[in-house]
């Protein structure tokens, strides 16, 4: 049966003559969304809306403001147990700014769905050039564990039930015989390879290109292995238990069908992500409330008592405060991200046709584009965790010391994968 729903809204705009009506509509047909935005800078408030007789208990509209746009989001709930409470206000102008939070209040506890299947995607195709080797499988724990072991362990503790390793095909055997062999008894494991066979035929990559095509391309290579909400991390970064717990909680609660799609970014305090041995690449986050508005990809370095950011774009340096939020590429997605990346990839290659030797299709850039295109809303989820990593060979000793201290404090068992001592649950 044809399912078509038209909702008509009345938005009142303040002017010298009082409040004038300006209509906005929202349309839903066959699961496709059509939205008309108010795309000027006028401010008003929602007094009432009409045409809601067709709205059932499994349907609700969320309204939010993005820049000068008033966005109407249609959300469906497929379980009768969800009770939706919609309230809207007619007098919430505060200094000319619309208070959308008071327009619609919903029972968040009842609204949340539960995603039981969660995947951890670990990007491990990098060459580890600054460290001088394949640093993903460098022993650093008390019993020869790799940093990646601690990520898998924390993911298990947080409720993830599948791991996807994105690696170079030539490293498959060494990965499977080391980290794979250790974790496969406890969690489902898949392997993906970052290859260039998904590059459009009309693009001729230089034969001497060695560098992978970037983190967004890496994610795209895993699309056939991931059909559930997932967290993406780097293989050579220690993220900390709190970050995994926060990420899993977010992924379990997102509605994978709602538009714009709801993604997440685990935000670290800048002071918790630094090394004493040089600069580190970080994404300096700009926020609108709890939502990400932009990321400035930068090199951060301690200079005296300050943290100085040098944008990779070549723009002027700026100071980052110790508690400012930065991204460590710990990102949270639904499978909807794959379609967006696939759509952007050919356009990226066309745009960089003169830079195909070294250009990189990076997920922070794609994520920012998805926000600008109103494809996604990205929640910034703060963590208290401290980062550890081997950006430089000189970092190895400090990471070993930190891991030993955490083991001594019983934050981790002495031998992560000793199933007898640790009573690890076999899958």
C-alpha cells in the first residue's frame, strides 16, 4: 500500500508588523524524505502545526536548528512499546534565538532502540614509517601484548561482538598468527584488505604510489563485512576503557534508520593526547553545544607550557587549551556511512587528479562534508581516558611503563588472554 504523509507546519516570523506566517512543509513517501528549509536569517517560533491526523504512535517529528536552517526530521519507531510524547511551545523566544529544546520533549528512555550487534573496525594498513616498522604488532605489554590487544580487550568488556581488521594483504599471515590467534576464541574476527581495486576505471593511479588511499577509503573497503553499528579506531593507539564504554553505549542507542544519520566522535582532552617526543596529528574539534560543527586537522606540539596547533591546511598556528576537545579518530557510525563515502570517492579523485601520487581520502574530511550536506549529525562524546601510543620510537618505554602501571593497579590482568586466570568468556 502506498505510504505517503504530508505534514504542514506553521512558522511565525517576527517583523516590524508583528508575527507573520511563513509555511514550511515536510514530506515522507516510501521511506524517502523530502524537506524544505527556511534558508534565510529570519527568526521566528513554531506556534502550531497541522496535518498530523495521519501520524501514528510509531511516528514522530524532531525539529532542530542548523545555522540559519530549520530542519524537520522524521523518525519512525517500529515497536508499539515506544510511547512518544510531543509537546511544542508558542512563546520561547530568548533574545531573538529560538529555544528548540523546549518545543519538543520526548521520553528518551522509551525512544531508544537497542542494537545488540556491535562491530569494532580497526584500521591497521598504515606503514608505521615514523616508528620504523610494523608498529601495530610491537610487544609493549607485560607478557608481550600489543596495543591492539588492549583495544580488543576493552571492546569485549564494553559489549562488542565482532572485530574487523583492515590490513594490507601482504600482512595477513603475520596478523592472523599473532593477534588473530589470540582473540579469535573470544570474538568473531573478519579481515579486510585495503586495495585499489575499487578505484573507478577511468582513474589511473600512478604505478609508483605506495601510500594507502586514506582512512575513508579504508572504511569503504570494509562495506561487505559490516552490517551493524560500528566503532572505528586506529590500531596503534591506546584509547582507554572509558572511551570504549561510552562508544558502545552510544551505538546501542542510535536509530540506524533516522535521517539525518546520527554518528558520534569520542572527544579527548588535548592534554591527554600528547607525547614529549614531537608533534602529533589531532583533529581540533569545534562544537555547537554537544554537536560537532567542524574539525581542524592539525599537528599539535608542546611548546613550553602551551599546546600549539599547526593546521595541515597551512593556515596560521593557534593555541589549544589543555581541556579543549580533540579527535583521535575514534568514530561511531551506522552502516549508512558506506553509501556516503562511495558517493564522495569518485568526486574526490576527480578533484585531485593532479595529486594522485600522494592525495588521501580522509574520514575527518568526509565526516565534515556529511555535516555540511545535512546527511549526518555528529555527537561529541567526552571521555576521561588518556591516550598512549608509539608515534615515535622514543615513546615505547613510556607506553610500556603506563601499561605496567595499569596492570599493577588491576585495571587489566597481567596476561590478557590467559582464559584460566582471567575467566575470559569464550564465544
